C-alpha cells in the first residue's frame, strides 16, 4: 500500500498572530512553524500502517524552501520520502490541484490530509484532492483500518460518529482520534540523522489558476474589560445574561 | 440564476442552521436581485422555509438518501445548482456540509470560502469575510470564479424572518451506483443531548474541576440551560471526558451565543477555539487566569460553591419566565 500524507507547515498553536504589508501578509517574524496538528495525527496513523502492514509512506508539502525543516521532521518521525512542490500555497484549490498531480503521478492508494490547517482553516484540500482524482473521501476521520483494498473509517459527525466502508483509493480528512495525543512521536536522534539522508524531491508546480485570493487580514476588535460579579451575588449574573447580553 | 441553499434536517425537522443559511441566502439574493431556491432532502415541513425568504424548495424524497452520504448528496446539490443556474450556493458549517462543500466546489468549478461570518462586502469583486488562524483573525477573501460556494459559520448571521410565498417542487435527480461507493454501515448518535455544533449555549469544564467524578454539576448546569457540554484539552487528554467534547484549536471550534467556562484557565489554544462565541462567562478561583481577559462576565470563586448556586438561580429564573 502506498500512502501519501499531506503536510501543512503552520505556525505553532501558541503563536501570536500579526500581519504586515498593510495587513495583507502573515507576519512570520519570531514564529515557530510546526507540522499542522491535524496532519500529524494522520502521519502517526500512517506510521502504524507502515510498521504493521508494510505500507510505504511519502509526505508532500506545497510551499517554498522554508517549509523543508517541517518535511524533514516528518521524515524523522518515519516517512520514507518527501516531496515539495515548489510554489507558494496561495489558495486551497491551487494546493489541491498540485497535490492531485503528485497523487496521480505516484499512484497512491491512500492519501491522508488533516481536515483543515490551523492557519487558513479552509477545510477544503482533502475533499478537493478526492474530487480531482476520483478517489473516495471520508472527512473528519477519527478511526481508520485497511484490510486488502477496503477501508473501514469512523467519521465524527455532529453529536456522534458514523462508520463507513469504502474501496481504495481513498482520501482522508484526518484529525485527533486517528491516533491519540499520547501516540504522537517526538523524533529521536537516530530518526533525525536518518532523515538527513532520505530523499526530498522538489517538483515544479503545475500551471493552475487560483479560485480565491486572501486580500486582507483583520484582527478581532480588542475586547472590553470583563464585568466581575461577586460570588455571593450570582443572581446578578443571571440578570445580566438575560437583560444586558440577552442570551438567556 | 437564483441563490441555492442547502437546508439540512434532522429526522425530518429542519435544523436551526437551515433557517440561518436560508436567511443568509435571502440577504445575498437581495444584493444580487434574484430569488432563493432551497434543496431539502427528506424534510417534512418544507413550507417553513418560506418564513426565512425561500421562494422555491426542491424537495428530494428518495429512500437511498435516507442516511447522509456525501457523494450522493453532492450529486443532488450539483444537479440542483445546474437546474437553477445558481451562481451562489450557500451551505452551513455542520460536519455534513463541510464534508460536501469541497466536493461540490470541484464538481461545479466553483471557488469555495468556508467559515464565512458576514454578508459579502461587495458582489463585484465578490469578497467575503471569514475567520482564519482559528478565530485569532479574520481574512477577507475574494472569490474570482463565476460560481461560488459559501460555507456560513454557525450563529454568525442569525435568523431573519422575511416571509414569502414558497413553492415546493418535487425534485428527482438521477443517481448512479458511483454515488454510493462509500457505504455508511452504522451511525451512533446521542439523541438525548445537544451537540456542540448545534448548541446555542455551551458549558465547558477544565482541570479546575479536579476529576471526572465532579462533572455532575456541569451536566446539571447544561441541562437547565439546554446547553451542550464541552471540556478543555487536558481534560480530554487525561480521559476525564471523551475527545468529542474537546474544544479548542485542535479540538472542535465553538461559535455559540453563550459559552460558560468553569475551571478552565484559558490557554491561548483554548481561547482561539471558542473565540467565535458571542458572550463568554468564566468561573475560576484564580483571578490571574488568562480567561478573565477574554471573558465578558467573570466570577472569581470556587466552582464547587458557585455552580450549584448558579443552577438554583437559573431554575428560579426559568420558573419566573416560563
């Protein structure tokens, strides 16, 4: 089984978010970049398929040379090969098109992507890859088993979960639950040394038109002061929620 | 040319989000000088959509569509969009709608913007405001394709009544075997609880509650408010509560009208995930907890004393306002 894991290079979850160039660009100054958490759960599940079922695992990122340390980290965790499509990831559709080409060229049976990146939160790349390559698709996936050419997947739905079966090729929009937080792997020294020697192939992008464009960013308006209520006067909170905030 | 909107139901009854996306579609239709057509798969009271400005309902009744199936539902919406010549398709932010949207966008050659929080800022170029960086920022996105798919954030627009005469038409799109290559084998859904996605009020507990045995009062508080229960990341990581309750940057996003956090300190990742909620209340014994900076109302006090009193006061309030 050939698995491709899509790796988005995103600001660490503790990052302060600021913008530059007249609020048109994300300010990367002082920001630590990591593997998108939703992708990391998928990568860790892919490692399980590699170790238990002999799958091969490649990782792909669409981005500039600055994303290579993130791909190397994925190699250090245990992926076999990395591919970087050398272009700026400007739009979910554009990224999906680039990855779809990699999928078709590589003949992958299973593509695992995070359900969304924690920076743009588009939530569109996995589904679009599936639609573009004609593969089956299961989103918000919290459990995945593969037996022969058939996948059994658990999907998180509003207020519960759903189990489904589908033939490969399959694309997964993954998240926490594919593996547990405690299953995530911190690369060890041997993994890091080996990752340096593993192939990282740079591919030139396909010629694709964007469908959307992020023209500007805004930060939420600064928050007013909190209204404190004394713990012996709880009735006041109920009154404020009813009469002032009008939410009950 | 009309605006197409996908109105979801649960067991035949429209979800509140269905009325919200209908209200939103109505407002866009007014901007563009056109009408609203809704797609309803197996709902019972299709006329209800007229209250929110839906001019026409394409009602699909097909036993094969009794259980949600993303590929098949996408095909239904695609055919409906083509039939209506729709340029703008509006969907909600439910798990099912977010599943469909990217598939539909590719099949219609439409640009897709998710997590949209307001009406388009302009129709030409078509620009919408959406959340990004997990609610730490907004991003103005221009969609430059002829057709557009818009995913509306829950509770971002609200319900707006605008009653029109609604025409319900039966719609029977041709479906093929290829629409059913993902086979749903079982659905496991708690029917007696409000889900975080659908909830107008969410009550959340953190490490300050000291252990899973103390969640009874969180559930009681949620029950009196008709709220969903949620928890912080450490609580789900320690196994005190199921992962499905974890809200925050790597868990579920919350966009409720009221969010009550009990014993949650307010780590940046947690605040990001719940920031889209309109009114936030924090109950914590540590006045330095970062959550107080993000909250609208706060009580510095022992949760084990405050919460039971709050439940009593809410019960009194409900009795007086029933």
